[in-house]
């Protein structure tokens, strides 16, 4: 089964260098820069890990893109718990799956799942409530079964001892380089601020990197989403007042405005006078029996697979579309050669807008099931069919498939704000200067784009630009002199604290 897309109708392949890596004793190939989990999926590896307690199979796309994705954690070059969906392939890696014995493909510990009713959450405390020592021994055994706490390789330990990059003040830090973050950074830089733009991805652009539909830019011209953010990213990298930190994670937002950032070269401690949170949003799973079977995927990861990595999620898919985004993704799947067994909308038919089902799919005679609730996904090591039924009663439908794509809505990635909310020195009593504008918080802090609940890309672009301009007008209370970060196009900090190409 070849899942690579050789001819894409909209986007050119972003990667061309083929590299080899070792997977559990086998030599496999992928493309440099694509996620390791994507390379394994394209090679036919469906089970990437096992759940830590019941050892149920886990695959790509289950929770990819969420703050903590447990579905594709791998051991890479001896480092345990590496998120395969967010770790780029470089070539030469040694990759193994986790939480299984003797292996994730055939895991004898998976028999625990058959007795899950006997081992609910916290069962050891009730079972051994008269013997705390026995309860602690049970916890240690559970830790071994879960597969956590392994000894890491010496090279990984050495990585943990990397020298820090020091501490730097900056007028503005923007966390998230999606369309809103890029627009905000450019607007603030044009207003005279030095900006540090932090993003987890290897390339700026966020979710819009995978969008092939047209998006209206600030100039009113509509272009494919991936081209829009590519242009914004190029402008940001060239701007003398913007430092772009890619493959970097803002670890938290602490007392005194401390923003530690884990970069590829070490830990950089930022102290921004202003902060823009543009961390975007992520897919919400849909609850139904079997929604964790390999092959059941969220819409965002699937869109990245087909439009960025040029890999099909499977050969035959059912799309569960509870929002317009799902219908657009169904069109994109059809365009890259995925057979659509059905498009299911679980909302009551009276709530589905007229003309929601795309004409191209109707012309291709794709089965459309509006008002059908999802009963369950059937399969074990991979989904084999989806069971749906009309909400008002009627015949149960069981379309056969190897992929179920779920578009059930998105929620803001607001964890950075919630951390400070718990601390108590920031409230989420946000205000809008105008209807539909970006959120503002006290103290030179703003939220824009998906993190503020804006799902329309054109609106997120406008909100980000306005937030950048507004923050440039805000004056910090402190008059302490700033130690500017050295501007650079490549945007990765050097051990000296500047940037390097």
C-alpha cells in the first residue's frame, strides 16, 4: 500500500531529500524534515504505541496537535517519550515503539484490556486499603507495565546538560507563528518594536501551512492559505527587527514576566515587556466507542498529512463533519485520491446549513449521511468500519473504511494564559476595543487568532495585525534599559545569546 501522494493538485512537495532510519531493526526511508510518525505511517506502520494502562493500540492523528499528545510517543536514539508527530526526521535515527512486551505490534500486555472493568482508576488504593505497603508495590508494578521511567542514553543525558543561552529583555515576545502571530510581529516591527517570535514548528505558519483553500489577505487579495503564511514568514525572517525562533517551545510564563524558551541550542530566558499569545487552537475529539482505534484521526493532523507531508491517511475514509471545516477537508481528501466511503454530519438536519455538502462530492456520488450520529468505530489494530444511525431512528449504516476523519470543532490553546491565571496576577477578564477585534489583557498582554477563539483565517490575520499595532502603542511601566536581541533572519539563538544562520 503506497500512501505517498506523488501528484498533488494544489501544493508542491516541501521536501525532496530521501533519508534512511532504523525502526526496530528494519531500515525504512522517509523525507528529511517530515515528522517521524509520518514517515512510519507512510511505511505502513499503523500502531505507533500502546496506551499506558490498558495497552490499547495507538496511531497517528489520535490527538496530534494537542498540548500533550500521547498517541505517537517513541524512543528515538535512546530518548524515551519523544512525540513522533512533532519530531522531524533527520536521517540515521534509531526508532523504537514503547509501552509493549514483546512489541507494540503484538503486545501480550494488551490482555489487560479484556479485564479493564476489574482495574478501574485508583483500584489499587481500594484493593490494598488495609496495606499501604502493598499499594505502593502495586504502583511500582503498574509503572513497569506502563513502560515509563526508563533509563535514557548517555547522549540524551548530555543534551540535558546543554549550556543555557542566558537571559534577555525584549520589547515584545510573540508566542505562536501562525497567521495571527506573524501578522502581529510584522505590524509591531513596522511600528518600531524589536520582536522575538517563538514557534514550536520547524517552519512558521501554523495550521495555515496545510490550508489549500483561498484566504483573503490584508490587501484584499485571496490566495491559498499556505502561500499566504509562506509570504508572511519570509517577510518576518527578512525583517531586521524580528528574531524568529523555530523548533522552540515557550515552557511557561512565570512571576516577573519570565518566559523560558527551549530552543534547539539550549534554554533562553526571555523577559518581554509586552506579550502576545497567538498559540492557535487544536481539534476536539468526538466521544464514541472506539474513537481511539488506529485510523481514527482528527481533522487537523489529516490536513497536515495530505497538504504538507503529501501522505494519504489511508485508502478509504469516512469523514465525520460537524462543522464547515470538515466538508472542506473531505473535498481535499477526494482531490488527492482517497476514496470517500461516506461524509457524515452528526448534527440534527435542521441545524445543517443548506448547501453544506460540496457540489464536487455530490457529483462524484459520495454517500452523504446528514443527521446521523456515530455509534462506534469497529476494529482493533486498525479501524475497519464506522457504525452510524439516524438521530430520529432508522436503518443503521456501516460503511467499511480504514480511516475515520473527525472534524468536531476546535478549542483555543490557552494553556499559557491559564498558567498565569492560576498564579493570580493575570485575569481572563478580557476586553475588545471593537466588535470582533483581538482580545486585550492588562499589562501589555494581548491574545489573537485561534487562542482568542477566532477560527476564520482572514479574521485572525486582521486581529493579529491590530494586536501588534496596539501593543506597540502600549508603554511599559518600567523604564529599565532593554538589552536587545540581535536581529537575524534564520532566528535560532547561538550559545552567545544572539542568533545564527
